[in-house]
């Protein structure tokens, strides 16, 4: 792999920007230089398709048009607007970063890349992207689409997750923005767009690529083998029992997931891992015993009513839900307190809440207002439709 020279870097940039002017997609976050709105889009786009993000992005900005309104919100409302995008830690860090910006007097947004990088949940790519797109600061960008494009341009044969590959790709990303004398935001967006729309993972459209003559992988007929394939992800099958506990008023018992758990901070029906138990009766006994140990009440479990299959990172989960009841009263949390967390700790207003068990009763209609995990939302939708 030979290192591109200054003239070649400028030629690559020139061809990319010219192509982008003609073929760019009209995406909502491309019609603004507002760093807050660009930051929101970049957080939402992490590991999520553009088509999925657009309606979430638009709804989010209607409710939180600036960083002050986001910082002033309670975390539950942020979760609710984020529900369905997955990777909920992003929403928590987004809120924490907004609080930090307002608290430190940097609002409406930090003005340079290094200050942006100090915010919770912001890594090298996001800091560089916001600084480049909003302020045209000379920051290279390496993400899913550009790293594939750069790997082919450079004929980088080592796996993209290797540290040596990442160094080469970041070096190239920095070199090309330093070589280009015009706006770096437009250049970086052009390179991302080419990676997304032309230099695709499989069957890249090399005949339509404005950078074809600069691409070493194309010259050596290696676009099908570069980037190198990553090891296949191992999928673990999990089985869970969910308890749909209802009371005489037709309300359902939900718990807030702890910070040590998947989907921390979201509300969910009580559920228990029973992967290692092949027998249904024993699995229900485990779930009932686990509930008893936590809340000093043993639920009476009736029939199975709904099952949900869903995937999370390297897990494929089968959640089987059963109607259940408990006798007597159950100590629950205070709804009004949960809806208005303490604002004194601006960075993480719900950390204390996320460290202790929280339970409360909700009617079927109230479930619409809760920030639920995606699988819990599917169960709630079933309950609303069938109202058992």
C-alpha cells in the first residue's frame, strides 16, 4: 500500500465534492449548520439506518429544539422519544452531555473539536463529525462507510478492526482534509456519501464511482475481498419468562431496569432468564422464586398469552409471557417522583434511581406514555389490542 501524495489527495477530494454536488441525498441534518442538530443526528445514526432515523430525528427536535430544552427534560421523556432506536445508553449520554453543556456555560454548543470531545458519550468520530459539519474544522472522519471506501482506495488488506488498519485509515482521513483548501464539512459528507451509495459492502458500483482511477483495490480486482471479512459473530440463544402481573383494577406491574442491566433506565415487565431449564414448569417456578426473593410476594402464574422474539447484539432472545397475579399489597415506587427526577446532579439525574429496584402499576393506556424496552413495547401493544 503506497501513501497517496498531496496532488492525488487533492484530486480525490475534488472529484468527491463534484460528485456530491450532483448526487447527494436530501437528508434533514444536511440542511443545517447547527452543531446541536448535527450532534443529535450523529448520535442517532450510530448503528442505525438512515431511513429509520429520520422520523425519530424530526420528532426529537420538535420536542427538544435546542440543548437547553434537552437538558431541562427528565430522562424518562428522553428515553420515550428514543424508544425503538436501540442502544439506549446513547440516549442517557445524550441527556448527560446536554446537562454538562448548559451547566458549564457552553450553550448553545461547544465551539471546537476538543471541547466537543469532552462531552459524555462522544468519541473521536462524533467529535470530528460535528466540528467538521458545523464549523468546517479540519477533522478527518472514519466510520462504517468511509473506512470501507478508504480501505479500497489504499488497498488495505488487514481487517478493519485491527489497530494497524485504524491508524492507516485515520491517517488518510486527516491527510485528505488537510490537503483540501475548501470546506471540510462538504468534503467529509461527500466521502461518506460515496461510501454509502457507491462503495457498498457487496457488489460496489465501481463503474459509477468518481474515485475509480484512484482506487488500488479496483486496479487489482480486489473490491470483493477488501475490506477483509471479519469473523462471524457467534449468536447465543436465550430463553426468558416474562410475568404480566395484573391487579383488580386492570393495571400492570412494571419495573425500571437497573443500570447494570441491558436497556438500563427503561421500564419493562418482570422477566427472568430460564435458558438452562428445559422444562416449562421448572422455568415458571424459577421466575416465581426470583420474584419472591426480590419483592417478598410469590406470583400465581396462569396461562401463557404472548411470546416475543428479539435480537440484541450477539443474543437472540425468546421471551414467553404469562399472565399472573399476586395476593395482598406490594410496595411500589412513587410515580410523581419518578417522573420528576432530582435535577441537582445535572450530569446523570437518574443514577440513584437506576441503582435500586423500582416498581409501579400502570393501566394499559398509561403504557403508551412509558419509555419501554422494544420487546416490552411489543408486549404492551399486544395487551392494548387484546386487553386480557
